[in-house]
């Protein structure tokens, strides 16, 4: 399970740049998220063109402007969007800027609060923004939008106790913790051994263990051929029957009584699997998750309110989008409208991998509790899956989208703070974006 985040009264300066948006935006919509932070490095292909690509109430948007906004996206958002989506987001922002320009909004108290909470001076804030290619005026413009939305739209939204109870009752699977088991193992592989030889050796190890089970860790160190678990006395993180461990391994661990060890055969060899602890399945009480549920429901209601508000703005605005209506007069000049390319990391498969290598690698990642969070509609998630091939079945994969509502995120992913897909969780840390095999190997300690 994802660890629950705890709130802190203040943040260190070193965390400020990374979490600037989280500190500013009600974590709901992302209309401003895409356009406020510019990451270090530039993975986009810059189009040097003043080609008109849209207009909002007769105010023009150029291809250059669109590319600049795409460049400012955090990497995790670059991976889940395209030029058409980005342009529509930019159009929405232009509409909001037009509305807020007519409102008397004082953002200074909010800026003062940011400075106080992050122990920053105004000069330090401006320097941070400059390092991210954001002017202070741009920053204040985004703050005006956020304050306006909070005051005029989101502050009116509440979640009743009845709505919390209905969500809990209608989504029982979200709140069930399956039976979990902790097990330690010793592996005798088939490398340079026949099946009979490997079986004979694991039985000899089992006999030694049964005479004195306190020697298990010594046996792991001297006998096990699983380098990924030797340092932990043959143990991987606790797991359930639903996780992507090798089935024979799970069957043996769950069928054993606590304190019992049995032999199981997998594609890797013979294992002596010692079950050391079992935790029964349980259902989380409503009282224990009511605040988390309230936040999930609030997010969905805020999203709906925002989408309705933007729809009304669009109905009353004059909008031309050249990516949707290329025959419009302003879209037709001598230059062809070019697609804005948002590149993504390339899965580096050097050195060459084989099916057997990937199976072993994925199995090690799974046993170490490595998880990949993703969404079924995410092309980069699918590319990551395809890179692993059939071996991906072994990866602990968490689907973040809710069936029937691709825009809704599951409580597990909200709790984990997942903001982009795919995101890998390795040793308690989160790494957004597609990862190369070499990167996963280095971060997890699993040999490739």
C-alpha cells in the first residue's frame, strides 16, 4: 500500500522548486499546472514560426507561443499530452486570463503566504522563477487565475457525509486489504544443473533448515542463487495473491502454515519457501478513510464544476482552432501548420535482452516490490509494457484510472501522489516517465 502523506507546517527551500505547483494549485484540474513550471532541459522540438495557430476573441496565438507553453510543461505532463490537447489548454487559459483581467483580485496576500511557508524572500522567489524561465508577472497572472477559481467556483463546493458514505458503499473493492504474507526463500537454480541435481540440493538444504531453522540466513548467504534477496535473508516485501509474483511461489507461501517451509518449483529453479507471517484480509473502516474519500469526491466535483465553467466561457467566446478547423481564413497563409512534436524518452534496450533475461529481471523487480502506476489510455505506459513483452505480467502494475471514467483517478494513486503516467515506485521513491531497463536496474539493484 502507498504510504500516507503527512502534512508539514513548512517546507525546505530545496523542496520549493519541485513542489511549487503543488503549493499553489488546488490539486484538481491542471489548467495552470501545464503552464507554470518549465523543467530543466528541453525534450520538445522547437518550431521557430509566427504561424497563427488559433485565436481567442480576436487575440492571436502563434505556433511559437504554443511551443513555448509546451516547453514549460513538467516532464510527466509532456508524456501524456499532444499538441491538440496543449492548444486547447492554452485557449482555456487565455479565456481565464481575459475574465480575471476584469476582476479586482489582490494576489499579494497569497504570495506573502507562499514566502512565509517556504521561508523565502521575494528576491529568492523571483530568482527561482527566473531559473525556470518564468517572469514574476507571469507568475502573478497564474496566481490571479487560481485565486479567482478558488473564490468564485471551488469555495462553493462541499462534500456531504452522505456522499462520502455512498462512495464507500459503491466502491467496496477500494477498501479491502487482501491477505498478505511474508516469506523468505532460498533458490537453487537450473544453471549448470539438471532438474534432479537442483532438487537434490534443495532437499539437502531443507533438511539442514528443519534441524535448526535459526540457520536460515546462513543458508541463504551460502546456498541461495537469488542475488536480489541475499542481503535481506531471502525476503522480499509482503505480498498478496493478487500481486505479480510467480504463481508457484505465491501458492507455496500461502499454503504453508506460519513457520513452515516447503519446496516449490518455478521457471527459475527450486525454492525453499519459509512462511514467516500472515496478515488476514480486512476491510478498512469508513471512519478511517472518510477524509480521503471526501478529498476524492471533492476533486471530482471540482473537475465537473471547472469543465462546466470553461464550457460556458467557450460558448460565449469567438474561438478559432487551426488544428481543428484548418480551412479558417486566419489559418491559411504560405506556411503549412506544422505538428508540434512532443518527444518522449526512448526505451534503451542496450545491452540486448532476451525473453529469459527480461523474465528474470521482471521477476526480481516484482519481488523487490517495484511498482508501475499507469493508465490504460496512456501511450507511454503501453510502450513501457511492450518493451517488457510477456515479462510485464510479472511487474506489480497499478491501474490508476477508474473503469468507466478515464478522468477519475483511483484512491490508491491519489494517496500515492501520482501526477503523471507512467510513474515507477522503487524503494519508496517515485520516478515519473518511461524508464530504461538500465535505469530500473540501477535504481532497484536487479541485474539485467
